[in-house]
C-alpha cells in the first residue's frame, strides 16, 4: 500500500509563498498525485493534480521530481482565506484508482 | 450544474432508527463515492460505485447499506447505528474512478 506523509501543520504570513511537501512511496509511473483543500464543515475541494514535473493552474503549482517519491504543492501569495487543511492524495496501491488521503496539513495564515 | 448536493445537512438519530442519506449530481459523472470523516481526521473511503455498480466496499459494517438507483443518485441507508458512527458523511462524484472528485458539503450525523 502507498503511504502518504505530509506535515501536520504550517504557519505563514499573508502574502508569502507556501510550499507543502508530501511523501508518497510505491506509486506507479502513471499514478496521479492530487491535492484538495478543506474548510471546516465543508467537503474537500480539488486544487490540482499531476503525475510528473510541474503543473500550474490559477491557484497553485504542483512540483513532482523525477523519482516521484514526493511532491510539493506551492500556493503563491497566500491570504487569510487560504487558512484550511490541505490533503495530499495518492493511489492506495501502485496503479490503483482507489485514492488514499494523507493525514492533512493545517495551514494557518497570519496577518 | 457543477455541484454535488447532499441531504439532509444534519441528522440526529437513535440507535434503533432507520434513516437514509441522499446524494445527487447532474454532471454526468459515472463514479460516485461515500466517505466518512471524523473530526480532525481525513475522509475515509466507504463505497465506490462505477457505472451504477458497487465496485468497492471498504469492509464497511452491514448497518451501512449503499444504493445507486440511477447515474445521478446515491443513497446511504442507515440502520442500527452506534454512537461511534457519528461523523460527517461526504458524497463525491467523478467522470470516471480515475478522475478529479467533486465533493458535496456533507451530512453531519449524530447517533444518540
């Protein structure tokens, strides 16, 4: 089974770039890594997904090195409204479409 | 329509009650999911339906019974629950089981 590991919490000041790293072993070449954001009492919301190198969208970037044993979610210029729990998801096993959530990283943005 | 709706938002039930949670999406997604989330924990997958057929059951107790009447609807029937089953129950859908999942707001369930 793939094991997903991410920091429990992070603090950042408003306007700074935040990088959250996730470790994931035992993923296959074409397995995606996905990140979700969750606010209290709401369902998780998709942020970004990728399986190699770098992916960028309007809210974040995802960096995946060649060995694919880790990935980094980058949030540019965070604001107070980015305070949330960020989950890294990977396959439950190599090549599986069942996703497993990491334990989540609680990001607190400070004024 | 790009959202997943869940009803009810809150549910309080006794251990002898029978109730159902409902989930609906009109995005044409063919995979639908039930997750259970306890406080300060990540969501845990319970069931996956793919093309209206149950494809994954993560060893969930039989007091939880899923049903997928059609491609837009997903129900979770509850019977004889225990207090430890109190949690946020999340429904999600995706175009196929490999793709981005869209989550509903959840049903907050309390079992007395």
